C-alpha cells in the first residue's frame, strides 16, 4: 500500500471517533444555532459527507469564517444523518447537496425544513470508471458477460450515498448486470485504495466515482460511456441551510451566494487537502486560501 493510501485510511479511521461524537451531537440537538448578532452570533456548525469536494470546501469555509470571527464546528456524517441534522436545526450549513437526482430522496423527505442557498458548481456527474489499461472496456455495455473478470463486483462507496442508490437501482438493472455483478459498498477511502492497488497491479476493477474528484488527475482512469443514461445528467452542487438560516446568518448567506470554484481551483484545493497528513485538513485549506487570495476575496470580501 502506498503512503497516500496509508494517510487516507489513517485519516478515515481517525474520523470514525469524530463521527460517533457527531451522531450524539445531531441526536442531542447541540448544533451551533443563533443569529449573527448577540452572544451566539459567531457559532456555526457545518455538516459534511466524506466526499472529497465536501471535505475540501467545508474546511475552506471553516478557515474563511474563522478569519471573520466565527466559531466553526465541522461535523462529518453520512448523507442521511446530515440532512436529518439540517432538518432538526442541529446543523446550520451543508455545502454538498447534489440535485436534482443524487440527493433527491433526502431533499423531498425534508422539503420545507431546509433552505436552498444556491448553486456553486453546475457540472457534477455520477460515473462508473475503470483503469485505462482495460482498453477494450469503454462503455457500461461492455461490462455484460465479463463479471468473472471483475470478481463479480462493482467497488462502491458509502451505503447511504446517492451514487450507491443510482448504481444499484438504475445502472445495474438498465444494463442487465443483475446476477453477474453485485455492488460492494464500504467507503470512498476503501474504494480509492482498491482502485490504486488494481492500477499498480494492472488487474481489472470497476468503481463508482464522480466529478469533481481529484482521482481523475492522479490516476490513469476513464469514465465508461452511459448510452442508456442510467447515471443521470450533469447535476448542480447546492449549499443548503437549516430553516431560518438566511434570517439568522445574512452575511454568510451572501458569502454562499457569491461562492464559485472552477474545476481547476477545486481540484487544486482537493489535492492540497488530500496530500496533507491526517488531522491537517484545516491547515491545508489555510495554505490554499493564502495562496489564492483572489478566490477568497471573490466570495468572502
């Protein structure tokens, strides 16, 4: 296992303790609530899922908001508990809501209890990918009849992810892969470790992935064509707030409304954080912010 994987796996294990504490936070209703004026004005809780753009952007917001005097708590959860926390008011802000498809179930479930704060990225896609060394597999159609080569599995991510649901409920049946492939769920970290191992050993693997993601810059991989449209069209990444967020945090709402990152900027931010030692994600976001003051000024002033 390469050093990068050891760091990422170590980071994920360390995060499990934080996740357990976060679950207690959501259940107990101890989120950072309160308007921007008064004693609790500067407390804000940001929930995030273990997707790299969510980790990167949430840490960037923590850095920027702390510079403006906020006390910021980051809470890592799976998608379902994150939306539940927003709906209960225990989480103030979530920056990785994929719409209209990936997080549609959660959005519909909590409709009216979550505020849509706007779009900051509009070319998000769900994908099925393989290493470039599999030169004769270029479409999802090509997977049929070749399940034995892949050990009968598609290597996926978190069980509660929208990408998992789309792959299981849409992609596998639409391409007639039932009975030949099963979707193996674990975590993004475990999926990437398996992908890197397969690339190094030049063995077959098929994984669930998404854009934007730094893996496309790091690894020789390709997305499989999706002629049946099983994975859906390009989506938008929204920021979402708890009910009352706009009224309680007008300045942050304005910041979120101005926030945009290009593919190159987002990839650079993700790479900076991914390359950092475990527990140093905030410091990595600080370095990126210091190196890109014009980007920070564009939304934070």
